[in-house]
């Protein structure tokens, strides 16, 4: 018998799923009492190098509103060649191709180890991937050069048949035609005018005017040749595009003193979405937006061009002082929804020292499964390496990205789906599996993920609907089937099916079993996602209060302090950025985000994880902190002094050199795998950058608890935040009083 | 044609009533005409025409006296028998009557007995030749007030001695009547035709540029007149009295100079502004837009690349030509290269802008499809110096024809094209000129979309004026935008059908631009003709973002302005650009009495940006005499200027009034001016005598010719666009151009002396002057015809056309072959010389006698009866005479 720990791990490795409870309370009443809902983190495209896809199509239950996929949990009558659906109990005959089926000759999908299986569907035309670069030209020269370099480099990473397009914008928006020889041709749009998709397509010459049809017959949807002018196979336009990028100039319009450059991000995106909508609807496409500042004119404007009026802060938003916020958000949401409906995803690569309007624009990526990357400059390794990371390839040499994903969840009848939280939009598929109780994006059992990566993880929230008075027989099992259809980066259409099952348990008689099946980590992340989801739509304090009312565990101390819920000291853009990543990373990464990891390196022994506490900050230690977004190496006071004295250069202190090197090596390992690239900070005691560490650790010693002063252990943190000790004391008191 | 003189059978029997003739006289007492300088006052001579009648003439005697051209008929010319037809032209003519429509009513009364000898009536060519003989080659000094200059047709040299050269300003009369009553009595319009940037011949000194430093030009404090030779220095030179408003001003310290014993400043001859009639000031920042020095102007070439223009080869023609033409952009005297920036746009339904920055390896094209709100998609690299960007521009010009070779687009926009130009200039903060090459009416969905509104049914109705009126709205606003930005539009049209020229030419005709029109453009026959126009248009001397102000001494003032101009208020003449051929006609009215002693002064100041981007103030001063004697006035009239004024005022009037009224007014005023002369200035003589002032003796022929021009003649056979085109072209013309247009040169080539340096003297514009064996060249500044008589000798044909006989002549020949003989060389030299002299290039059309195209040629024989209506010279003269007699009785 394996431990729960091993069971959970095994399940995660195989199916990419982590449940909050691994035994399910058998009635609605009991489930509600448990506070943390039955829910799971599901990684639809978890990398499974050991799982070769099968080359045939899945066998579906014939009941119209079920269509569940044949899976290892189905009962099979080999003689009658029929199988019973484990969700609706419909008996289905096997298709003719399964005629040879027998106990010894079973298809893969019936074997228990294939609880997750991937099918390759041969149907339909294979459309190449589409990459549409939308590039801000209101950048500093240095930034633009770096960005141009990155973009040119990226061309070499694309598969040769991929279609590429280029839109540049500043005061105006230019759609570049890529196929012309001898002259560089582009279509230009005014940056201040909101155009409908139809107008955009007309202006780009993508449709013939309706009037030309003699009998008013509908116009041909699109002229393939015409669309090709803007989206060309990379192998054909590689040279052209490289030159074009090379000749890109900064926006030539003068920017007067005291003004921001006029940046028509809104129109540029609108044109990009309109272009794809008209030419390649329902095809995997990435709009990659590169911006170096906030939109300052036209639809989607976030801030005016007057420099004396700063971009909105949380303070302004709370005071309802953010003039453009609502309008811009509405604009981008509409755009995001349109894009999502067409299956195109939008990435935002925002590199600027000030805010760039991510708060307003985040929905573009959140709704379409696009990436958001935030950095200080395009001329940093943070950007260049992250951008390269987008094009990283798996062991098969395929991109770690998939398009047009549709996730459908089927449950056994005791369960219903409340909702999902992650980079998805609802497909509004009402059905027997859908609960009325919404959590996250609910009211559906199907969601669309325009783009997803192997690490894209959704939080799925379920509800036990079985009534207390209708007990489930002992040994009964509930099942959930996740069906993910998507376009693989090699343009194949694939379907991945994961079917999982868990035992029902009576909460009254088996409460300790249920308790032991609790997955603390998964629950923390799932609850945190709920919190973040609420924080996005509700006022901050309300969310904290809601969270406080829910079950509070150790993690919650850090979650409450995290930038996902606290906006203090974060710009609206930063909050949006952090939340964006929190709602899509897998469990491990999410945990790091909630409670950063702190490693200590010293001469006293091998590297060890230490408490995220101010007491861990000691003079003779090197600390490595990973918050997911930042990677901080902190040299303690003594270490720093030694380093300044140059001991590491002396042959007799080789060990010191190695000590210095050890955390750097570990950091490099993280840097290589992490997407997006974390901000890498190398600091020391008293260094200004040390604030990144100090703001994260539990302030067990502050300037307030004077007894700590002068003690050898740790470093005091100058903060009024409560320490974990205080928090826990308070919590204990509350727990006792509330239960009373 | 008619060998019976003006008594011919009715030529336009199919024409509707009231057309062509003047039978519906003013006697009908129509509402007071709205237009003109009649001032709305009741017509002093508007008594109903009694039954007097010209009927038969037997002979004429021409008598010369000092000031008048007396032209009298024998007593029996106007015999009482004519009275038998009262009410014939009383305006109550019952229905159309044959014979009443073409000629004059009197013509039908009785059979002709004797013919009027055409040689006996005043001859324009004679007048021109006489003036040439008298003044040709002479130096004309402008030191005398009220001096009448030689005719525009005479070559002479001007020496500026205090008054502006007649090349810059010509007046209808150089002696103004002292009082408004006198002016009203004589009805002679008081006007000046100002051509501020007129070209000067090589032997005349260019204008001096005066720089008064940071303070800017010295001006009168009250009326703001500029320092000029008429200012009176007093108080030992410390102060000066402005002769325009009589205000006494302090002389600025830096400008002080002592006076000599004559009361003249010692530095009189050192300062152009004290001794010359015309000079320029260097303008200071106060005279610049936004107080910023202007940028050099720019030329934008905007080429319609829709199907028609590609197919006709026009696009390629333009692109090829530009490669050489751009080398010859206009530049400041002595400058190494032109400061003018150039830009390129092509368009059909959408606009394509080109980035031709010198740093680029290849040009970039930027398409703007949003024509509802036009904008310029680029800043840097659109307007460039040709010298810097030559390789990129040539690359572009090579590519344009092939890029659109497969186009099927047959719709274009127009207003957005102009708008784009304005926006480009706005963005570049400069002024400039757009060269637009368009072949179609703009029908694509965009602002300024036009539809066919040509309706021949409107001709000769009260609504005929709508054919000349531009469509309101978009184009009206565009005019204003253009003028504000100093954006001049030159429009080259290549139509195959009606394209609403009245509207399309609205912007060019308000921005100092020109409209060139090539009907049914054919590369072989019209290509060179068009290119010659384009070259002239690009290279001509031009000023931008101009504003002109005409100041006068007290007692009279400028009240009305005619030209390719825009007026926002009543005094400032705004011109997006003004070139060396554009003239503004200014009408003056009395405010008060003028004194004979001090005369009348005119100062015309033009503020403009020159071709290298410098702001300049050009000042032209002219002093006129004043007299309380009408005879003095008539003596110093100038027919050529008068007719320029009449043409412009009539052409403007047809926008608001029926053509019929306008024609009536013209005749009435002619009669009135002459009657007034007869009454007040001529010595008593028989009533049968027609007495014309010497200075106006050929006035009737011009007036008659004017009334026969396409805009003023109501004929459905004329294209509406052509009429509108001519109407607009005349509005900007100077005296030389209107003179030539209204009295074309008919040069006999068959019997000239091939060794002579000069061209043969023109003969009168009448078919009677043609000979069957002759060869004639006819030109009016817009068309040029080579007429070959039926019986022209084969030698002549061989010598010039290199063809054995007329029968071998086929197709349209637009240039003469290069034949090596003195005659051919001489003919070609004459043609070349004329082409060079005229502002426009003229397409040479070769017509054979009795061939169909001869009609076009005959239209220009202005002494004959008009093909589309209008009387012959003789008929008109008789009619005017009768009118005069009526006025006098």
C-alpha cells in the first residue's frame, strides 16, 4: 500500500491532476462542511514523453448528451463486443474496427495505465501556425535595436511553413505587406480611430465590396491570395522580413517636451485581431504584442500624452480617479473575446520602467491563453531569454505550445462542475454536468484555451450533488473525464483524454480517512486561485475577509501577504502580471509564488532549505530566494565583507569561491527552465536590492520587538506587518472562539 | 461663308428664342441686373429702344481726328423707313422669328443695298501694328503720373522710375474721374489688373530686395502703407507724411536722412523704396505664420493610377518625365540646387504614399485606405530633397508603372487626395503645390464623391448657372484648408467624358492653381503637349502662402477682386500660391472726390514665401491722374485692360445670373460708354456717325468676341466642362492672355519673307482674310491651328509637311516634320517661339480647308459670326451704333 503522498505524486505524474481531496465525501452536506471544495488542478497538456499518441480516433458513447470517451473504467463485454459508458451507463457496440477485441487483445484506452491517452485525429485540413508580430516603435533607440534583434532571431526558430505577419505602430498603425519585391509596402491606419473588423478588412483590401455581387449573392469569405499579402510562409519571406525588421525606425513623429509619445496600441491590436478574423478564423494563431509604454491615444487609451498626468495607480483606482480605466478595459475585453472566439491568442511583452497598461490589457492574454511578460527593457536577458522560451521545443523537437484547445469535463452523476479558473473562456455549454453554483468561470462544462503550454494549469471546481439521504454504496467510485481537443504545434489535431476516479467516503464514519486524503498543497493553490479570482472582481479587503472566513492553513499567512491579494507597493500593472501567472502555472510553481523558497549556503553544511523568516538572515550565510518572479542571491554581512576583500581570488580560499558559486549554479538551473524568466538579483547585506528578500521573509524580528535587537540571530525587518507568530496566535484564538 | 455681310440668312434657325442676339433688349425693363459695376443705380439711358433701326448702308467714310475714331454712315443709313418696325426690339417679340435670332433685328429690314467694307471698320491688327511701330523696342520710363503704357502686344523695355512697370499693373484708365458722379456717368470701369510676380525680360533689372532689419519694413502708422516714393518727408527729414492717408509719421532713427534743397532725401537714389515703383522687402518674423521662419515649399506629385491612366500610358509618361524634370525644379537666382522638396503619392480608391528617404535602399509604400478622414502616414522621408534622394526616387519612378500594370480599378477619389496634400504640408510646416493627374470623375465612396449632373436641358434657361457652380460642402472647406496652409493645386485632367470640372476645379481656381485638360488623351498626339504644360507648370516662377493688400490714397478704394484667389474679408486677397502668369483684377470705387492736383495712388503689397523659403514683401506702386474732364479719361483708357475686367466680371456674373442678362449688360455698357463719349467729348457731328474714342476704337471687337466665348454663348453643342474650364481659366488671366484669347493671332505663312528675323504681321481674324492657296497659323494662347487652303501649292505642302500633296495628309499630326528648308525652319521657329512665350503649351492642330476639324479653327475667327451663336463684328458694330443713337436721343 502506497502512502497518499506517493499516490498523489503518481497521479500528478500520470494524469497531471491534483485533487484537494482524494477521497470524496459522499453527500452535498458533508462536502460543504469540509469548506475546501472538491476541486483539482488540471494540467491538460502535461508533458508525457512516455506517452506516444495513438493514431486513431477515440470511441465515443453513443448517447447524444454524453459522448464520453471509452476509458479503462468502462465495463466491457468482450463477447458481445459492447461496452458500458461509466458516466451514463449506456451500452455501446464497438465500432467495426474493434472487431478483433478480446481480453488478451485490448486497445490501449482500456488499459489502466492509459488513464491518460492521446489520439491523433486525421480529419480536417492542416493549417500552419500563424505568428503576427505587433511591434511598438515608440521605443528608445537601444530598446528598439534589441527588440529588432530578438524578432529577427525568432524568425529562425519558427517552423518554415509557419505564416508570419508584421504590424508596427506608434502614432499610426502600419500593416506590412511581406510579399512585395522592390518596394516595401504597408497599409496605414490612423491611430485614433476605432474601426470595425469589416472596415479593417475592407481597407486592407481583403474583401471585395458587397455591391459588386450582381444578384446580391454573398461575397466569397476571403481571398486566400489577398490574405497572403500580410501573412506569408516564413520560408518565402525570411529575407524580406529580416530586412524589413532591420529597417524599422523609431516612430518619426516628434514628441514635444513634457509629452508621452503617441502610441496607438488599441488600434494596432484591433487591426491585428481584425486581420486574423477575416483571414484565418478558428486557426491557431499568436498575436505577439511588444510594447514599451502605455497606449496614449485612440481606443484603448490608458493615459493621455501629458507627462504631468501620471498613469493610474491603485490609489487612483480606489478613489475612482482613473479616467480611462473603464473604457479601456471594456475595449480590450471586447477585443479579447473576439480574438478568443476565433481561437487566436494574444501575447503581451511589455518592457518599460513605468506601467504599460497591463491592468487594462491583461484580459487579452487571460482570455486567449496568451503570455504576459513584463520587464524593464527589451535590452535585458530577462526579455530575450523569456522570448526565446516561448519558442522552446520538447524532446520531439515540437514547440511547447498548442492552439485552439477545448477542454470538456464529464463527471459521474454524483458530481457537477462549478467552474474553472485559468487561461480559458467559457464555451457556454450547458448540460447535465453543469452545476448552478458557479466558482470561477462557471455555467459550462466546456472551456476554450486559444493557446496552451505543457504547464498551463486550470483550477477545476466541483460540487458533490449526491443527497445525504441517498447514500452511495460502499466502495462506490466517482469518475471525471477530461477531454482536451487541441491543435498540436506540428499542426496535427489531437485529443487527449484523461479519466480519473476516486472513492466515495462517508464523512461521518470515515472522517479520518478523508482527512488523510487531504492534499494541503493543492488545496492551498486552489483556494488561492479562488481568492485571486475574487480579488480581480472585488474589493481587496472583502477578499481577505472571505479568505479569513475559509479554512486557514499555514500557507495562508504568506498568501495574505502576497502580491496576488495585496496591492500595496505594487502598481496595478504588476498586480495584473502576478495574478496572470498565478492562475496558469502548475502546482509546484504556484506554491513557490505563494510561499517563496529560501535556501541557505554556508560552511556549516550542505545547502539546506531554511525558514522564510528574518531569523534565517545570518552574516555567514548566502541565501537563495526563489519567488518565481525573482531569484535573489543574498550574501550575508560577513560573506559580503570577505567577497569585498577578494578572498575568493586567493588560491587558499578556493572553498570560499566554491561557496559563492554554489547558489549561482543553482540559480542558473532555475533560470534555464523557468518561464517567464525571473528577475535575477545578486545582492548582499545592506544592498539596496536586498529589499526583495526583506519584503518576503516573515518579520519575526522588527524594530518593534526590541528584545531581538543586538541578538546575533537574523536581521530585523523594518515593517509594521504582523509576523507569523502574531498571526498564528491570533488564529488560534479565533479558531477556538469560533468553534465554541 | 456669308458673302452678304451681316444681312445673311438666319444662321441658327434651330436655336431657341432669345439666343444669340440681343432682341430682348434692356428696354423690357428687367429687374436691375445683379452683377457688374453698374452699381445698382437706375440706368440713365435705359429708355426703351424706339423704333430706330439700322437697315441699309451704302457706304462709309472713315474720318480720323485727334482722339476719336469717327466712323460715320451716310445720311440715308438710318432713314425713317426703319421706324416702320416699332417694337422690333422692344422685348415683346412675339415668338421666335426667323432672322431675329442670329443677327441683329435691323438686318431683316429690307434687302441690303450696299455692303459695309470690312476694311473700313477699326482693325485690331492695325492698332497693334501702329503701337508696335510707335513704341516697339523703345524704353518706357515710368516717371510720369498717369502715363498710358504701350499695348501688351508691343515689345518694349521698362525703366522703373517711380511707378510700377505695366508688366505688374495695368489699369483700365490712367486718368480717374474726379468724382463718383463722373464715374457713373461714363460707366467706364475703374480697375487695375495686377500680376504681382510677372516675369521680367532679361534686359530689365530684377526687383531689389530691401532689408530694414529687425524692425521690418517701414510703414505708415495709420494705414500701414509701406515706404514708397510718394511719401513726403518734412521737418528736415525727421518726419514724413503718408500720401495715402495723410498721417504724419516719425522717421525711425536708423532711417533718418537729411533732405536736399528740393525737399528730397539725400539718399533718394540709394534706396529702391524711395525711387522705384516696384521692390521687395525682406519680411521679418512678424510676417511669418506662427512667427516662425517658413520652410522651403514642396511639390507633391499625385498620380491617379487607376485603369484608364495605366492603359493610356500616362502613368509611365509622367514617371519618365519626372526623372528629368525634377532636375530642373525652380530655384533662387544663383542657388546651386533647388530648395523645393518633393513628394509622391499615387492613388485610385486608396492613396499610396511613398517614403523616399535617402537612407533607404528601396522606397517604401504606405497605403491609406481610410479616405473619410485623410491623414499622412509618414513624416520623415515623404518630402525630400530630390538631390539627396535621387536614387530612391528614380527607383520609385521606375517601379510605379509596373506596380500598377495589372490594376483593374476604375474608381477614384479626389477630395481626399487634396486633403492628403494639405495634411502633408501641415505636418511638414510648409507650403507648396500639388500636381494632380486625374482622368475620372471621383465616384468612389469617399468625401467629395461626385455624380454626373451635366444637363444640356439647362442651357439657355435660368438654371444654366448651376452648370458653372461648384458642388458645395467638401470642396468649399477644402479651399479654405488649402489657402490656410498655402497649398496650391494644379490639376491635370485627362477626361473621356464629363467629370464635373466646375467642382473639381474649384480648389485649383481658389488656390492660385491651374487646370489643364486633355480631352481623350492620346499618347501620340497629346503626350508632348501635356509634358510641355507640366514642365512649364513645374518650372514657373511662383510664390506661396501669399496675401495681397491693395491700398489707395484717400477718395477711392479697392472694392472687388477677381482671380484665382480666396477672400476671407473684403480687403485681404489670399492666395495659396501665385505664379508669374496669375493676375488679380481689382475694381475701384470712389469714396469721395479726388483732386486733380494730387492724383490717385495705388500701392499693391504682396506678402509671400519665395521658392527658397524666404518670406518676402513685394510692393508695387502706381500713381494715376485725376481729372474732372471725361475726355481726359477716355484718352487714357486701355482697351486690353478694360476687356480683361469685363471678361472676368461677366464670367463671375454667370454664376448668379442667366447668360442672357449678362450679355445684355455687356452690350448696354459698351453702348453706354461710347454714348457718353459721344455726348460729352466728341465734337458735334451727324447722328449717323459712330464716333469711338481713339483708345477704345477696337473695344467693340473684343466685346463681341467675349460674348462669343464658350461660357457666354448658350449652346448645347459645347461641352459643359469646356465651358467651365474656360470660365475658370480666364478668371486668373492677365491682360496679355485675355487680349490674345479674345483676339487670336492669325498669321499668314504662305507669303512670308523667310529671311526676315520677325514673324509676319498677323491679319484680321476673319475668314475673308483666308486665301484658298494660303497657309495660316492661328493661336489664342490655348489652341494653335495650322490651316491649309485647298489650293495650297504642292511646294508649300512639300516644304513644310514633307508630303507630296494635301491628299496624302492623314491622321492627326501634332508636330511638323523636321524638313531642311528655310520655310520649314522658319515656320517651326515661329511656332516654337509662340509656344515659349505663352503660359500654356498649345497643341498644334493641322486643319485642311473644308475638313470637319476646320470648325474648331473657324470658332476662333472672332470677327465672323460665331458658330454657336453671336454676331459678326460688323453686325455688332451696327447694333451698338443703334443703341448709342437711342441713348443719345
